[in-house]
C-alpha cells in the first residue's frame, strides 16, 4: 500500500505550544521534494510529549499542507483508550494511515502487544503501520500473527530500524532549513533497502 521514501518531520515547539509557522514549511518542503509519504508525530515528531489537542492540530496541519502526499500519523500512547481516541482524531484529520508504537513503562509480552494492535485495528478504517522499535519502546518484537481490522484486512510487511541514507537516492533534496533553523529531516523509507519500521494493513 505504501512504497518509496517516507519522511518524518520534527514538530517545532515554542512557549505557546506547536509552532505552526515552523511546522508548515517543513511539511510543504517535504511534499515539494517528492517524498512518497509523510509521517507526522513519529519519534522525530516528539509525539510522546504532546497533548491530545496538540497532536490533533499537528495531524490537521500536516494533511492540509502535504499537497496530496499521503500522511501517516503517529497514535502511540500509554492507554488503549487514548490510542483509540488519537486514532479517531487522525482519521478525522484525513490521515491516509496511522502509525502505532506500543508505549509502556513495564515491558509488555508479545500477547499484550498483539492484543493492542488487534483492538486498535478493529476500530480503524485506514491502514495501520506497526512501529517495531523494541530498542526504545521496551517491548518485544512485533508478533508474527497478523491482526485484522474491521474490514478483515491483515497486517502485512516487515520492519525495524531506520534505513540507510542511500535509500533517498532519486529524490530531490528537501531544501534549506525552515524558519527557526528546523530541518525537514527525512525518515525511513517504506519497503526499500533496510526496510521501514512499519507494517501496513492491506
């Protein structure tokens, strides 16, 4: 469902909260650079430190300024009901897919991780990307048994870790730094060398 280069911008902040004037150019420049998808609120986007309202705003800004480029929105949170609320916000914002990293202070079992993905996938009408990042998430590798969403689509694909910079070959540079010195940093590519840290329902 997704292929090519997916870029994950920073989420610039100021004393008032989200710095819209800095974030919007990041998204626009990534779209102009010809990336295949944009990942808002990934690890690079500091999702774990933002409120639900801030995350909803970032999702809407990303979709509104992506110029038709598919936007994948991160929905990771400590509690399943928070994840579900964030998933609804992302879908309402027009996200093409959501990205879910299991978040927990205590180490989760494979069954617990699978249960999370199953519960969330059942409520989605867009693809679910599985963020397989055990090095920072304190969770085991994503279970092999695929979860299914309410349409019966299953999780497919593989991933884990960022891919080499060589994967960006063939894409134009994203341009100079945005106002405030923020750089539109590109993230992992999807289904390219090194594989992306996500699965997709399809």
